[in-house]
C-alpha cells in the first residue's frame, strides 16, 4: 500500500473533500485508503455485520451511524472478520468498543469515540447509498484516504507516490 499523508494529498489535490476533524484513529493501521462502500444505520450494527462477512477487496466501509454516542456499532469480532475478509478500513460516524483489540487489528478504523455498550441487532439500516456527515456527502465508489491528520474523500483514485 502506498504511504498516505493527507496533508500532502490536500496540497497536491486541493479539490478533495475533507471530513470535519471529529474522528480518532482506533485501528492497527495508522493510514489506509480504498474505494468506498456505505452503510446508514442507527444503534443497530446488523448491516455492518453483513458487510464485513463479505469480501472487502481493499475497500473502505463508511458507516453513518447517526453520530450516536450511546453505543458501539463495531467491536473486536467484526473488526477481525473485516480484516480477515480483505477490507482496508472502516470509518464510523459513531462509536466502537474493544479498543485495545482494535488497536492490534490489521485494519484502518476511525470513529467518533469509544463506548462499552453494544448496539442492537434488528436488521435495520441501508447499504450502498449516499451518506452525509462531518460536512461531506459520501457516495459509494468514491475513494477515501485517511491517516492521523484526517480523512479525505475523492471522486476517483489518486495517483500516489510510493
């Protein structure tokens, strides 16, 4: 994987969208990038569980969890499954849990925060739709670039130096 430095990407490609600086890096990879797949859910991680069970093919799962700070929609088991199935990362507009295990998982993970309570599982939520949060509308098929400096969204894959 190419080395991701989001400030350098912003300098070279000023047209990129930048998510508001709300997210913390929680995964074992400090930097990650890939094509976007989306989920919209609220305090129910059923669709996330479905998605991470499928081949990720280097994609980034972008989850609009409504900004909820009342429970976590991703924990150690789903993160480990995502890493094992080839997902490059997960960005959650919501919370995660099992933070110590997530930090050791070979997966890029950024979220609003950490919460010990698990989410509900009622089969609710939508997949592969436009989602809007942190000042940006994210569309499946766009590309995401993330590191400890921030999260960028582009319409197409950018040429990166190795």
